[in-house]
C-alpha cells in the first residue's frame, strides 16, 4: 500500500483541513522512513493501555510529531504545531464531545471527536466567557464508523485517572 506521506506531513505542520484520517495499518517503520529516527522513544500509555510514544522532528530539529504505537502499528499521532483556530469554524459539529482527559488552567478541556476525519481536537472552553474556545491539542487516528470506536484504546477521561 502507499502511505499518503503528504497528509501526514501536512498534519505534522498543523494543517489538518483536508485530513482524512491515519492511513490503515500504518507502521512505525513508515514514519521512520518519512521523518528519520525518532528523537525520543518512551514507554507510555494511551487511553487505558500501554503504548510506545515516539517523538519525531518535522522540517526542523524540534519534536513536532508524536506517534503512539502498539505492536509496531501507529494508533494515533499528535502534532505540536496546532492548527489555526479558524479551523473550529470550518469543521462540522463533532460526532461526540467527551469529558476532559487533561486539566488546564482557567478552562475546561473538552475532547471533540470527528469520526469521518479521524480527528480529535482538545478544545479549551474558558471559564471567562469573553475568551473564545481554543484548540490546545490536535490528534489524528484512523477514520471510524461511529464514535463508540473511540474507546479506551485511545482515551481515558480525567476522572478515571483519580485513584481513591
């Protein structure tokens, strides 16, 4: 199969307007071919399960693209170069809005899931209503048929992180 290199490069640059989801069966080797050896490799978790987290430099020497990998398969990517905020006005309504996975100051962080696009935007909804919503995290995954597929393999709500 041919990997759509351009779409992954564009995603890494924060250009997700035409993003159509992570290519099916994308392997970590494919990303290494594209972006060279990762700058960082860390054992981490994604959702409720372990994953290896790779950090790649794109276009420069900073870590701009993160890839979460299980059994050599890329499950999800995250760009550190956030899309233009105007994207929020261009996208349709999300298929589902999930409770926050991360805590941020002065705002609630809602997870917007776009199944058709394979896109997960974390949106800061500020307590100060004068401030506009803001994209603070941008992740890509394989397109899904419905939002139930965006499950514990990808996501864990913050409340579940608190251990009693």
